[in-house]
C-alpha cells in the first residue's frame, strides 16, 4: 500500500512508500535529490538497489514537483522495490535546499549517503566498504572516494572520462585525515561519493548558516561534515558525475553568480565561527569575488559588478588578476565590446570541449562502456 503523510509539517509533500516492507532500522539512508531527471533517474536508482550489503538500506527519493516524468519513474521503482524505496514528492516546488532538508529530517539510518538523480553509482561495494571504514571508528565523520566524469555527446550515452579531478594530482594522504582546511578553494570531495553520520546532518540543519542556502547546499554541508571529524578515502571510482545541460553546475552566468555569492558568504561566516582558513581566507574570498565579477559582467548586472570590482580593487591581486579586472571594467559599459568579450570566452570554452571530445574518440582519453539501465520493465 502507499502511505500519504498529512501532518502539519508535511502538508506540502506526500510520501509514497510501503511501511510494513521497509526496514525499521536501516543502517544507511541514501538521499537522492531529483528534479526533471526523468531520462537519468532509473540509472541513479539502479546504482543504489544493486548495492551488495549485509545490512539494511533505505533509499529516499526527494522528487521536487518535476515537469517531466521524474515522479512516474520514481513511483514505478518504489512499487518494484517497496522494501527499500521511499518517494517524498513535494508540491509545489520547494527548491533544492528545502528538498535536501526534507530528506535529512525523514531519514532513519545511522549513516547517510548522497546521490543526485542525474548522477549514479558504478561500484556495487561502495556502501559496504565505506561502512566498514566508518562504523567502528568514532573519529571518522565522512568517507569519500574517487569518481568518474561522464560526457554524453549527440545522444551517445557511453562516454566516460575515468578518474576524478582530484586523483590526478593528489595522493591519498591529501584526501584523508583532516580535510576541513582543504574543502574551500579546492574542493576535495564529490558529493555523490560521500557517506557520513546522519547525526551530523541533523545537527547541520540546526545551525543558522544552513538556513539561507540554496544552490550551494552541497558544498557547504560537505565542509561542515569535514569539520566534525576525520575523513576516510576509498582510492577508487565509485560514482559517475554526469555532465548535463540542465544541472546546477551548468545553469549559466546567473546560476554561477548565485552559487559564488552563497559559497563566499557562507565561507566567511563559517571560517570566522570555526577559526579556520586563517592563512588562505583572503585568497579564497578573492577567487569567489572574481567569479562574481565575471558572471555579473556577462549578465550586465551593474550593481553586482561595481560592488565586486570595488572589493577587488582593495585586494592584493596578481598581474593576471589585475589584467582581468582592468579589462572587465573597461569593457563593461561598452555593450558591443562586452558581448564580443563574452562570446569569445564562450567560444574558447567550446573549443576546449571539442578538443576533449576529439581526444576521447581518438583514444587519447580512456573511455568506458557502461551497461544501459532497463527503463521500461
């Protein structure tokens, strides 16, 4: 049967689940945020239900009033796997941060893992091996791992660039232990690989810094989790991060601007409260301010651009940073030149993508063929 929860706190969302079949005390709750992920969600769910564990797991799918068939896919899988899956459907749309908070409040597991609806796990031992690292070691607050980056070109869905961006230049010592100082200004985790203690997530909900977050929810929660203890690292890829046009990381200048503002503001408050990043605080603040400047330039957002430019002028800038600031300021009020400058930057980015795609097809970058999920069972 399907349960519809109707308490006051839950008035804007409905849970589709079969409580008698669900584990009463799951060891791990997998939190899966999803919105308009209809073409990808089956692959994400399959990566969770195919995990090989000797402990109970629950999968919470936070479906945020999608406009495509995401809810239908989620409900179909819930009926297929009632012993694992709970679907929390919000209506109206509540936004990614509130969707995330809702999943945290609803999870029952001692530990929690993350996988957004357009990413997916590629290692069936991910949860088992991560739990083996954290379960009996109270000092560990977070376990993460390597990931791969998946590029889908022209409808072809098998191209993957192996290894995550960190393993190429970092040794295991950099990725384990106290990573709290490394999370800002050089992110060392990917959310889809993370497993943590649910208690710490629920504590995170109570802090004031978390209440105003939107786009940057994942970056900020990972930093909080890293601060709560030591990190353990699985030195192998366990998940695939999918490059999609609709993802938040591909949300254009407006999304980049909002995300940079959120992360920068959170960082400054977070750093001051926990006395962290003393030696790198100014450099990290400067990097995010440069991102805000460039996004405001593309958007012709005069107020935001002038504020960022004024802040940068009072900072210690490298020669390249001074050049970047100077030319952005010169071109901002010349509409044609600003457009030309913006399109040139986009052209350069497109060129990099074309070179990467050519490298994949030429065999210069290893590619991996993945089994396709059975979308219609």
